[in-house]
C-alpha cells in the first residue's frame, strides 16, 4: 500500500521512535520533582523547549507545550477570549478554518462572544482588506491558518500581520501553523504573530504532543487548572518522552524544509497536471502548498473514490481527518463556492518526504484506473 495521507498524520522518524522509547525507559521522573530523577527529566524538557524555539526563531520562554494542535488552538482562542474579554468580545476568523479553530469560535458564541466568519474566494483565499474591514473597537483576536488542511491554500500572513499591527496594535493575531511548518518557510516574527500552533504528528513526530507559541507579554486564561507547569498556561505533568520526540521531529523537519518542499513541489505539479487531463475530475487546489493536491469527482461520493483507490493500493483521504467520518459535504469546499456534488466528492492527496518518483507513478496510474472503473460502473448502472 502507498500512503498518501500525510496531511492527516505521518509515520514517525525512526530517530524519534528510538528517542521516545529511550526517554520512557530511562528518564521517567516527574520534571516538577526536586530530586535527581526530576531534575534529569526537567533538563530534557528545557532542552526540548530550546530546540523548538530555535526552529521557530523565538525565545524558549515563549514555547508552551500541549497535547497537540487542537489543544493549542483552543488555548490560544479561548484563553485569549477569556483573558481579554474586558477589552471586547469580538473575534475574527475564516469560514474555512480547521474544526479545532472553527468549533472553538462557535463555542465562544454560546458564552456571549461574537465571531465574524469571513468568506473566501473561489480559490479559498481571504484578503487583508477583508480582515481589516471587519475589525472593530471591541475585536480582541484574529485567527487565520497558514495552510488550509484540505485544499492546501496559503494565506498572506505577512500582509495580514503587518496591516493588523499597524491599524489595530492591540488585536491579537493567532496562526494555526500545523500544515505549514516543514513544508513552507515560517516567519513568526515577520508575521507579527502573537500566537502560533503546531502539532508533532504532522511532522513525523509522536501523536499527543504539540506546542503553542505565546509572544512575550501576552497573557492567556488557562483552560487546565492545577499546578504551575508551562508557566501557568497549562497545568499537568508534561509528557517528557513525547515532547523530546517532538523537538527532534521539529528540528529535522525544519532542517529539511527546503529540500522537502522542492521534491514535493515536483510531485504536486505532476499530479495536478494529471488531474487536469481527467475530465471527470475538478481540481480544487492551487500551486501553493507543496504537499497537498485536492480534487473532486462531482456526483461520486468521496468514500467510493477513496475505497476504489485503496483497492488499487493507494491510500488517500476525503476531508480533514477530524471531519472525514461526517456524512455532510465539505464545509471548506462549500465556502469556496463548490456545489453540493463537488463538495461531497472531494479527495485529498498529501505527500511525505519518504515518497519517491515511483510512488508518484503508481499514484497516477491508480487515479486513471479508479476513474475508468467508476465510469464504467456508472454506465452499467444507467
């Protein structure tokens, strides 16, 4: 089987697996404990924070460890909303955000907050002008993702950050960076971000580990009450083995980003060119994020195409992994102006650094065979 669902999750680096196992075996102390076992674990935690900070170009004190990007996004959005609600109760985000952002914002509306969900154009972009036009005196937070997890659309973060901080310096700027790091250059300072979320398992790290960059001076209302871990932002004993593994994955992904992006871009261009030649398919992704190709087979349920490809030895996905088991059409594609048939037939192909040219050859052949098989089945049914 050829696995092309790296946007959902990735196989860990062998070095990460070895590191996690070694830390679990040898360094099981609680990093908050004062004895030697605790101190050893705390040193590993401190080093992991330094490694992640160096990869992101920020200070170690600005890194808060979490269980993953869903927690990071919730802490950023709800933590900022609850902390700064005396300034106002208005939040701005985009209609195509990941569920962990979209649903967190929806939940806040039940607590008296008002959220503006901005529309996108047919390509999934939101403009700086759109964002600034809806920011008000009572706006406390703008949350925009770097790369869309379904279609691979990249948002203009430099322009957005510059405009926000020039016109509305007190408004916090949060970025969901999950699908961008390791594939595209990341410039947290240049984007003028206040908050930035990352997940380890999208970077060939372990599941259950993530981080939130919290710019120096920004306060968040903690969602976990308890001890004083993670500077009081996130109570609970840190999972040292997974966080050490994450720091290794972050370092490796950052070091290999340029070469990884180059290879993935070549593969994406080949697959995009192939999709364009198949009349039954509608391309939904552009030429921005190097690792994602998204298309629809209008009139064909996405899971039918998915399982047909799987029978041919190729594993792909439909929507975001967090939403793929829901029966309704893709919220992201509907927001981009796709009709219900197009939004119900979306397929996402996502590459990883382990793929080869032969893998791409087999993927393209499987695409042709799957469409031919489904087309003949449709003719037979008629």
